[in-house]
C-alpha cells in the first residue's frame, strides 16, 4: 500500500471522496508511478512534479510499499528548476514560434478562436486519436481534448484536458494555463485553415472585393495557404466584443 495525494486542479479528475485528501492505494509489484497516477484517471500530461517521500522522481519510478506520494499539476510560473524534470520546457516555450496545438474532434470552435488569437492550431473533424497522438509527438504539439483517455497515451508528452463546454471559457482557460496573454497576435492566422495571414496591397486584390468592402476598408490580409481575404469588419469586431481582447 502507498499513500498518495493530488493537488490543485488535478482533483478535477478524482472521485469526490479522494479530492484534496491523502488516501491509500494498493499497488502491484513493479508498478511505475505513472501507471499508478493514471489508474486514478489523472493523465500524465497534466502532471509536472512528483514527490515520493519528499524527493522528486520521474514517471519511471517504481513505487514501493509505504511510499508517500504527492502529485502536482503543470507549473507555468513557479520555478522548479531543481526538481526532476518530467518535460524539457514549459509548455508555452515549445518552439521559436510559441505554443503549438492540436485539438480533438470535439473542439472545432476552440480551434477557430486559437487561430484568431494567432496560435498555430491543427484541427480536423476527421482526426482519429491515434493520429492526434502521433502528430503531437512528431511536431511537439500540445494536445487539447475533452477526452481524458486520449491524454493517457504514453506517446503524448504535452496535453491539457479542457474542462468546460463553453468555448469562451475554454479559450480563457488555455490562455491562462499556458501563460499566453502576452503572445496573442489577433488575426495573424487564418481561422479556416491555420495558414499565416500576410499584409496585402488593396490594389492587388481589388477585383476580389465586394464594392462596399472596397469602399469602406483599406487594410487587408491574405492567407498564404487558402488565399482567403481578411479585414477588420464585423467578424473581427464581434470577436473583440465576445472576448474583450483588442491587441492591434
């Protein structure tokens, strides 16, 4: 038997009687702490620090009888540089271009919001869990999902379980979780296909604009992937009103 406690938002995954308290668990010979944690329905991608008898360990640690285990969530601002690293970098620093995401089939609206915010976000309603996991591992993308079991796949190193079903609350949760407020760059990516939006001279696209659009707007961007044209019209203004974010 071991004694284990989960802290902060990791309690979201636990049954009521195990929330915010220490409890005992029966273990199997050779069982790793990763397997033990996930047997309590907590995906390993949500964990950033594990203490066993006050010493930090990694996921491969084999639990022993009478161990006292403390499990902490991903830290974005707390300095834990002297603890055993479960992943090489804070999640918001995955690449020189900032956080990279891949979303499951239940998060199409969130994908659009993240793209509008300027974040490189892969999404397709045809993605299978295996494909999401493989892309995440290959491209160092953070998996965002409503499916806790998806995050238990060992190939996935970075992920976050989306708690809310409301897209605005989902959006705010991701920005806060990965400390991305200062990285917002509205309408720098195409909401439809995730391509980059490039500034374009109005005269070069004049033949593609509706008369009233050409009359009232002068600044335009074009997606370098799908060719769709964007300007600060009603869609932009509606997004600002919904999110309260206007960074340009």
